[in-house]
């Protein structure tokens, strides 16, 4: 999906190296942070930083630039630009944001003395600059990558980057608006398109608002009776634990007659999470419309976790589930687990 123009003569050795690299990546926790300079997207870097920087975790900062954007001034030697644009500070769109993001993840002194650096370039879309990246690798194996990517539009560039991954989590700034399911085909925000089409979990970062955070660094994990929801709960519980965050569980029933079933569900959920050594701060049950109750409950929490629809991507455009409605309506950071 949305692949770059392929090399005309890829050798069997090239294919073998790429296959080996992808297999190695599958054994790591890889976070793709998409930045565009907005406060919400830059806060997404802080969300990535919260995850313990173990030797098995890589963070890739991505800025997608339009084809031939900013290259009409003439006199730019493209070979030099390709090799040095991220190191030399050439003022192409996005480079400043990538550098700012890097400074949020590691201090300059450690970067110079501890981390090893490698740069690479790939031709893309016939653009004179193409795709460029700088990888900073720590001796313990973890890496931070700055990626300046060329694409027809940001959403296709992000989804193309996933195909080059793979990734466990995509982090983006939450959009100012959210289109309805039919409108998602026409002019939907980048984050909405990516959340709809992404094969992996998507976190929409929002700036803290007044009144939020009264529960400290706490994840509100919303669960239902479905197996998919309970699997998602366990994945976010591990993520929250690694971040040093506490966990609250929440489920919603339509009527009070279902209260006993909800209590059994929460008991089973607590038992499941306790087996992996994660402590539950509290549990609660809401009565009414799931989206309304989750939004009402979310005030004061650091992050809201909801399980994404298990439907195929093309069906998600026409069947808007609870997760998407929460992503659209919440004032909190929302993790849509897939």
C-alpha cells in the first residue's frame, strides 16, 4: 500500500538483507511518531518518551513532505543535500521539527559521546530529495531514527512508512476536527485516515487541559465482553506498567440488570492482569451509552485506552465503533488498540 517506486534491479542479496532486517524488527517494540510541528504532535514525542527506553525499543520520528516541496529556489546541490541535510541543518520543511524531537529524547552530549550515527537515502516518487534518514544507535541496541519522507500527501506517506516497518504503535497529534464515516472518504484529517487504515495501534496525543491529570499518570482502560477487547486490555496494561503508570478498569452496561455480568467481567479482568504483575488502582461500571459514559469518566485521566474495531479497514469507514467515537469526542489522549 502506497509503496515508493521500486528499485529497477533489486538483487537477491538486497532482498535477503531486507527480509532479515524486517524479521529482526518483529522482535522489537517499534514506535512511529508522526510530527508536523503542531503542539499535539510534538507532545506525541513525550508520550513515546514515557515508554521505558529499553534495548528492545526503537523510536522513529517521521516528517512527511510533499513531492518537490521547498526545492524551487535553485542552486541546491542534491547530492550534498541527500547526504547531509539532517546533519548540516539545511532548512528543508520538517528538519527543524525532527531535530527538536531528537533533543526531547536524548541530550546532545550523550548523543555525541555514546550514540553511533548512520545516514541513508532512497529515491522516492521521482523527487530530487527522496527519502532520507539518520539513525542514532545506542550500544545496548535501541535506536532513534529521524526520517524525512517524500509522499503525495501525509497520510499515504505514514501508511507507506508502516509497510517499511513494521511498527507496534503509531503516535500522532489529535486533529482539530473529525469527519463522519461518509466524510472520511473526502477531506478527512490525516490522523483519522491513519487511524482507520493502520494495521497497528494508534495513539492520538492531546495537550493536557485544565482539570485533567487529577488521577496522576493513570490509564483508563475501557473493556467489554469481547475477546478482542480483553486482549487489548492486557497489551495496554503491560504498556502502562512499563511507563510507570497506574491502571483503572472501566466497563459500561446498557441497563442495571446487567450489573452482575459486568462485575464478573471486571473480576476476570483483574485476575488476568494480576498474573502479569500489574496492579489495578480501581474499577468502575457505567450505565448508559458507552461513548457518553467513557467521555464522562475520562476527565482526570492521563490516557484513555479503547479496543479498535476488529473489522477490515474498508468496513471501518461505514461502521463507526465506540473506539472511533471516543477518539473523535474525547479531550484526553486516546490509545486505539488494534
